[in-house]
């Protein structure tokens, strides 16, 4: 089932909700300080949106490229980093950028993850970092450049 496949190299992204739902995520639209963009991978050949699996939800932000740690920089593109959007605590989608413009907050129970440092946990109750997803930019589209770099989904509810 191509809708439930994990992100594949060369996939683009489509917004998951909001006024741009199903529209492509363009690199130029993601600015430092913007809220996380939640998106699903899309097969560009068939335009299949890979929404058949909830753990395919990805969040994208742009950070200061000079702030990225050595673990993170090789899989970023112009400061754009991508991670699983599913909180590792109990599976809520992560929707809030912290004031430092590099970490995100899960509004369910307050876990914070540093997206400039490989999804590291800054504040619990989460006990597992967020899985990263390597990205690139091609023809202005944000694209997938590799597989998720860690375990997906909630640590406690599956
Ligand atoms: Fe995210 Fe609990 S589900 S902190």
C-alpha cells in the first residue's frame, strides 16, 4: 500500500491540514520562527499522499543553520530540518515552536525537543528523542533524502 509506506527518497511533502492542505511544501515558504509545518510525504510520480500511516506525519521548521549540531547538520537543507511529528511520550502531534526558534513543545504534557540537536529531549515527560528525517531541496520543493533516524510513535501507548 503506497499510502502507508514510510517516506521514500525523492518524496515531496504536502501540508496535512489548514488552508494549504494537500498543497506542496516549498522550501521558501518555511521561515525561521514559523510554527512547525505538519506534512505527509508525497510520491511525486503518482502524487500519492502517504497518509495511510499516522507515524508518517512529519514536522518541518527552519532553524539557524549555524546552530545545528554535527548530528543534525548533514540531514538539514538550508536550515530546514524534519522530524517525526508524533510525540514520543503519548503520541500527540507536535504543533508549537519554542521561543528559541529551534525547539518544539508538545502541548499535551509539555515535552520539549531540540530540533537543532537531533531531537534531543529538553523537558520530559518524554523519554525518547524525536526521530529525524533527512531532507533536501530540489526545484524549490522540500524532499526526503533518507529514512527516519530513530524509532517512531509513542513510547508508552503502543
Ligand atoms: Fe507529548 Fe505527552 S504526548 S508530552
